[in-house]
C-alpha cells in the first residue's frame, strides 16, 4: 500500500495499470490468423437439435448443454441450448440470428453493425452487412446477397476462450454461492483501412454463460499507434429487434420496448435502489430504415443502442486500452413478474456471486473504543458475524495518521480474535470540500450547488484522488473487512480543467465512474465486503438498501413492522435477499418517542423478536443500530435463539423469494423461499398483524421448488405431513397464527 499520498502515482495506479492488466488478460487466446477456414474448421459442427430439452425449465433444472461456439457453413454460432446467437462471416461480420431456444422467439428483424465508434466527431461502424430492403423480418437466404462497406471496421479474426473472471472475488463470510458462472467467450477482432485509425484494434466480446440464457457483450479498443485518439462515443450494442407492440400513432416513449430481452449494464446510478431507474446506457430508438412498420411516423422503438450519454471525450493514448460498458442481455420467456424477477436474480447469482455473501451484522453507534469492544463481545456472544461502525460513530477512515491507524488496527485485531468482521462508514457525495475540489457547474463554471446532492466533491479532484487513497490505506493497514460507502459517485459531471483525475467536462463522468468502480473492484478482490447505496453490484459491491423511507423508523413499532414487511416484499422482486439491507432502530433515530424504539430491549422482547424474525425470515440483514444487542440475559437468549434458527435454515432463507401476499394490516401476509437444489426445497413465512387469532386456508405455489407430486410440510419443528401437489403445482395448506405473531413451515 502507498505510505504517502502521491496523486500522480495514484492516477497512474488507477488508470494506466488496470488498462495494461486488462490488455494482457483479454489478449490471451487471440489468434491473428489469415486462414479463417482453418480457424472455423476447428469448431464443433452445429446441429439444430442442440437445444434445451423440450419442457425443461432452466429456472428449476440446469440445462444439460454447456455454452460453446459452433461452425455452420458460413456462420459461427454461440449457443448453450437456451439462447442462440449466429454470425455470418461474409466479407464482414453480421449477427443474423438471435433467438430464445426455450420459447422459440426470434429477437432480430434486421442486420445492423455489431458496434459503432464516434472518433473525433466522425462515426464508424464495426462489422455489419448492407443490402437488406425489408426490415420487418430477416430471412437467412437474403444474407448471401448482402455486402460490406470498406469504410467500416473490418473483421480480421476471432478467438474462443473460457470466460475470464471480471473481478477476482475473495469471499470472507458466508455466501449462498461461491463459484462464479462459467461459459465461453467469443471475440471478433476488427481493423479499419484509414491511415489515421489503422493502429486501432477493436475487439468485440460476447460471453455466454452455462445454464442461463445470458450473453454479456463489451468492446475493448487498443491504440497501438503513437497518436492520441479521442473517443466521443462508444456504442457497444446495436440491435434491430422485433417490436413489442404496434401503434399507428405514438412516440417511442409511449410504446412498450422489447420484453423478450432484459438489459443491464455496469453504468448505473441515482440512488433509486432499482436498476431500471438507475440505468444510464439503454436507448430505444426509432429505425428510419424500417419503412413497413405500422407506426405512421416511423417512431416504433425497435432499435436498441447501448452507450453512456455523457462519456463524450475519452482520450486514448499510445498503448492504452479502453474497455466499454458491459451489456448484460438476459432473454425472457414470460411476462409474469415473478418469473422475470427470478431470472434476473439468477443472473446476479451467476455473474456476481459476491451478491450472495450475507454476513450477520450489527450497526454500532460508538463514542469510544470501549463501546467497540463491548459490541464485539456481544456479537460473539450472540452469533453475530460482523460489526459496522455506523454514521455518527467515532471512526474516521480518512485519518491516515499513525495514531489513528494504530488505534483501529488494535480494535480490528480484537474483533478478529473473536471471529468478528469489522468495518466503517464513509460519506462521499453530499458534502462540501472546497472551491478547488468540488464539482464545477458546466454553465456557471463555479462550484454551485448543481450536483446530484447539491454540493459534492469531484472524485477526480486532488481531494477525491486522495480520498480513495486514504480509504485503501486505512483498510489495508487496519485489516477492516467491511466498507460502508454512503453517497458513492452519483454521476455528476464536472467542468473543471485542472482536476488531475479527468481532463474536462467531456470525460468527467466516465473518469469518475471508473475511479469509483476501481475502489469497489479493489475492495472485492481484497476480501472487503461493501455496502453502498447505489447500483454498483456488477462492479463488486455486495449490498444496497432494500428501499425504505428513513423517517418511518420514528413511527410506532407496530407500524414499523407492517412497513418493513412491505419494504421486504417490494424490494425483493429484482434483488435477492442478500442484496438488500433493512433497518431496525434500537435507539432513537431522527425522531419519535419511546413507542418507536426498542430500548430498553428487555422491555420490548416480543417486538424485538418479531422485527428480527421478519427480516431474518426473509433472508434480509437489517442495520440493528444502537450501542448493544442485549441488555439482560433473557434478551441475550432471545437474540441467540433467533440467530441460531436463522443459521440452521440459512441456505433456504437466502434462496429465491416467491411473493405470496403483501402486508396491508388487514389479513395474513407472507412469502415463500424456494431452492430445488436443497434438501429443504421451500420455506414458508406467514404473519398475522391482527389482534385476534386467524385460521386460513391458502394455495401454496411449489413449482419453483422442483417438487412435482407430493410435498412433506412441517410447521416449525413439528411432525411432517404429506400433501399432494396438484397440476398447478400447488398444495392447499390450512394454518393458524396467534394474534400479532408469525409461523413458518419447511417444505421437503
């Protein structure tokens, strides 16, 4: 680790070294061959029968066929039995088939370039063929008559390798999945016959994972010449997709996009706690070449382009490599919200297994070192696994002084001696540093309150670079295992021309994003667990807020219980249980009286247990914020009892959620965990908010448990009872729940 905060060296470490490392990593396996036929002849031959077994559901049972690259005449096919993406190698490369092999849906209606660059203000297509006249659909026999354009980047060669790890995750705590997804990466290499750009080597990568209809696409651009190249825009995906719906009159904003294709990229922010609102790269446009469309003004949104809007001026120097955003393309076979959510959550388990890591943690509000030791002791005594120094505590991770490092190293060692992970909190965006270091408004050219959070520092400023350096130094020297980053970079642009971390307004957002993501990569690869309230999951963060309103934790406890269960229900459609955190105020938080808090804990044991059970029963960790976890032996035994129960059923409680009934305070509510890979294939959590006992009979959907004929159902630790499963894959279950209480069932 750097002992002295040397900004130029830090800039070199953050920008140049990752480029060189990635250049070396992704160049491996690439063969520059003039004998294309020889390359293709080494590929296995495609057989149309190479698809998933009819009736087999990849969300329940893994597909038997692994991802691979095949040869089929003039075509190269990337497939895993669930998805097929075919490329015609004919003068240039063009995608001519993109289909869901489970549903039979064809996503493609026309040939487009594989990507596009804007360099020094001029557009250049990468790959693609020309000559298609009808753009509503594409017939394979048409393609042989298509031609390339000599002014485009031209195909040179291809390579096939195993998917390289994007992040070398180093897990520390419990995780449902510790094995990253595997598959094949197909890479096409392009060059252009223009003197000023002849030294640019563009590689388009397609990663296809096993057992999931998912392709990850991205570009790497290497400048092998001596002259600097300015990238104004890098479009890493262009797809002419089949329209979702037809409308004679209407704008793209008024019509549905392609629901057969779910998209994410690793360029998302705005603190919404949801990807779809955080996305900054997906652009659904009209296609003027599609003249047979129903829409009178040719405005059907059926042309997909993926690029960050505000990355307008990235300079690529000699020997440098630019890596584009990564587009995650997940093929969908249903409009059902639950099924679509399951597919998205399966995607995260596959490509970002670190999101399944889920330590049991306490949020400590400390005043001194003794508070930390006492909290560590209580964590060890109750089965908790981690301690986070919450906001308002006395831990300052930006203090690199020898005394501060020595102090927190000793406390970290003490926590580790008790087998407790320890971490701290750091605020970034919503603070003012100085006129020199704050974000500069593009209009006024001043550090006005024009950032996402009003005032904010620029991560590319001297202060921002030093901030990143200080955090890494502190974590490395103290041995902290957890980093809680509040207000990570939210997409602010900065018009400064003096900040060392970016050149000007045009590259400010991209460079700051790269710095922020670089921090999270570093944490992930050094075994540091990251809580961050923005969508950086695909670049190494572990957990985000579930989604809640903070002032609600000042309401009476009975209202908090209902609201918390609503937050859990709403926040787990696209997130797995491990991906979101909740909140339990042990002491006063932002207001409220004694009715809002749990202290004294021994006086509110029933409420304390209920709050713990509904979070742990959902597999969701909450921030239990206060000075202690228990105040009496009775309280300690209650906490131990819940934690032991959670650990006993931890795997199924961290598994996928099927949403049954949302809490409304009027009747029962609940959810079902499912995992066909486990012995306990389902766990049903049910709650009664009423002041009277209830007896209900409900249908429990067991399709995603993998059970087909019968189910053994056990209430709590009682005797198992056999239930027949009907042809809707449901059982009929009758239960009784005491007033303002809960029950649970295991399903085998």
